[in-house]
C-alpha cells in the first residue's frame, strides 16, 4: 500500500523504530538502504550514501548492517556505493576522478 511519495513495504526483519510525533519511523540507515534499492541511477545512490556518511548522520557500518538484512533485489547500486564510501570515496566527483584514474592506469 503506497501513495504518492510514501512507499509502505512489509518486512519480516525486526528493527528498532524511532518515534516522531507519534509515528514509528525506520532509522536513517534503513531509510537510505530502502530508498537506494528503489533508485534506478547509480550516481544518485552514490550521492545519497556519500551525503549521509559525510555529514555524520549514519555510518558505513550501519548502512552495511541494514543492507545485509534487506532484500537482495535492487541492492547492487547501494552495495557498490557503501563499498566506495568505505574505501574513502566521499563524494560523486571524487568517485568519478578515482574511476578515471583507475581506467587510465589499466590502459597503460
């Protein structure tokens, strides 16, 4: 049951909810993973993951924990983005430059 910009998804994985104005909400890490699984553009997923980690709102470890508990369907982009953030890539421009550098090294 979804409406507009809100998606409701059933889960069998228990999680600690956060209460805000009487509503039970998922953690930021869980929300990022769920939103990323629905995104069809890898650069958007990279930007989202890098943003929340760079601002200190959640950690790569928390994202990885949520990802390990999530459905596999749609998880490729977010798995890649978390791996990149753990490797030290903190933004989309840095990712692009590191990818260009690696591609140049492979060509040589």
